[in-house]
């Protein structure tokens, strides 16, 4: 039986996944009101004050321990999230999320390539079947591949790089500092890109220029920002009190919640192949967690 703290951490991870997958279903309606960059600018304007209030109420220190490393980590995570949000403008949350949640697979590969961390047989097999599961969920048309087809996987690559840098560069930073770093980076990128697409506009979500914000846009963006802040707080607490390997597996519940919310909110059904892909991704996550736990419990040679 799991210890009480682990059970609480699992509950927090499930709650965070449920909240995130719910609010992300409303990015598509936002795309009908304004473009990606305007959405990110307003989302930052709503989220950062909320995080500052949370830091003040909890007594957390938000001054960065190492600003250059925090900036590097924030850029990597922000690029992944921006690609993910761009994909959300045209893809269901479960499909875009499949790419984003390939991040743990990229973490294992990047750790082996950049830091010479051994993967092991179980880890290698988990990476392979996890990638297969992501493809089953994404279901790309290989005969007509476009940049949109690989956008979710690119999101997972950059997000995974950011998570790896969290471990190696930013382990001493508080969760609120890390969150503010991401929102500030995304907001700054959004401001720059909003100026660019306003001068050279396009018709797509990612190239839409500035438009006068409607009441619907403001409410949807505020709703998204509040939900994101709540979810970030829940998952940070889950990792703080629980076993990271166990918490990471339950984060994959995002894919299940995303499919359920899409059906309940919009009547969008997930086909059997996609459900099979979700099952395969969950299996790969469990195998990876067991592999990492095995390494952590292995005796240290002296």
C-alpha cells in the first residue's frame, strides 16, 4: 500500500492533470477571438500577478538563485509550450498532449546523449514503445506530412529539454520562481511576435495580428491563466511531497482526461487506435518510472 504522502501526491497530480486538460480545451475557442501571441501576452499579464500574490501569501522567495541558468531553462520550456499551444489551435487536446507528454522519452534520450546517463534495457524499450504510442495517438498521415504533423513531438522535445535542465541547472529554485520564469519568457516572446505578425499578418492562429480584445477573449484567457496557476501549484506540491517516479506516471493521466473532456464538452470521440496509444504511453511511463526507481535504489560502488 502506498504511504499517505504518496497517496496525497498522486491525488494532487491527478487533480493538476484534470485542471490542465480541461482549460486547454478552451484554447481552440480563444483562437476564434485572437491569435496565439496576443493570447500569450494577456495570459502572462493575468498569471504573473497571481503568482506574485501566491508567493507573498506563502512567504516564498522568488529571487532567482542563478538567473542565467533559470533563463536558459525558461527558454527551453517556453519554446515547447508555445509549439504546444500553436498545435492546440488546430488539433484536439489529446493529440497535442501526446506530443507534449513525449517529453519524458526525450529526457531519457537527451540525458544519455548530453550527460552520458545510462538508459538501460528497460529504459530503452520504454522509449521505443512510448514513441510508438505517441504516433498511435497522433496518427500522422505519412503520405502527406506537414510541419503541423510533427509540431506536438517538437513540443515534447523542447519541454523535455527544459525538464532536464530543471534537474541539472535549477534544482535550488522555488516552484513559483520557475513558473514566473516561464510566464515572463512566454509573455516577452509573445510581445515581440505580436509586433511581427501585426506588421506581417496571416490567417493562421500562429500568424494572426493584434485585434481589439473582446469580452469573450478576456474571460477565456483569464480562465486559462487561473487554471494554469492552480495546476502548476498542485503539481509542484505533488513533486515536493511524493516519489517523483510515481508522480510522473500519474501525470500521463492528462491524456485520458483530455479525451474525456473533449467528449463531454464538444462531443469529440477518441477512436480505438488513439485509446490504444494512450494505453501504450501509460505503459511506457510506468516502465520508465520503474527503471529510474531501480537505478535510484541501486547500491553505489565505492
